[in-house]
């Protein structure tokens, strides 16, 4: 009998759930477009977490949430972001290939809710990237364990990136 590892099982469940959400009645997006928007993160040879995909941004009062998953107040004018896996407190660089601009954000929430997005950035971060008029735009997310000030974040990010 073949044994399935926990990470493999978790990945299979996430893929199955993503396919269910993207199917008929899943918010109007096809499974193909959802998979195209959500790119896998990769650790480069230099140990930096890199992820390409679509970013969205949040405005004041959207969704009715006033507190993030980390316990911080929601602040659309702060340089913050929601990411599914990066540790809270991670300083990540988000770059828009279209504008060539980059901004550093602090991860303080989980999300985005839509599976075809890789990060949800604050309104201010979107403005600094020059993508606020678009609403959704391609980005590259990078987080370097060596550039994190918090040792706990540095260690968690290194483990996530496969170094720890």
C-alpha cells in the first residue's frame, strides 16, 4: 500500500477545493483562469522567496473587517498586505512589471480570498506601484530571509523557503 505524505495530501486537498470553487457557479471564473492567476512560489538559489501572480488591493471599509488576522487594525493607508503563507511581520517587496515600481509591505493578514490572486495589498501600496486604477495587476512578490529584522520572522521565512 502506498503512503501519502501530509504535504502531498494537503496539496491535493487544496487543488481539489480550488477546482470546486472555480467550477460552475464558482464566482464566474473558470478553473483555467484561477490556475493561471495563482502561481507557485519558488525559492531561488539565493534563498529568496519569489512568487509571480495577480495582486488586488483593499480600500477603507471593504468587507467590513476592522482587524486583520494578526490583530492589527485594517489600515488601507499603511504599507501592508495579506498573503496566504508568508509569516506575519514579513517585509516583502512587491514589484509591478508593468510600471517597474516596487514597494515594501509588511504581511499582517491572511488572504486574498480569491484563489486567482497571490497577494492583497493596501490601497497606498497599490498607489505607490501605480496600479490602483487597474484594481488587479500582475506582480512579483519577494521576501528575503536575510533582510528580515525580526529573528523569528527570519527563521520562519527561511523554513518556508526550504532553508530551515
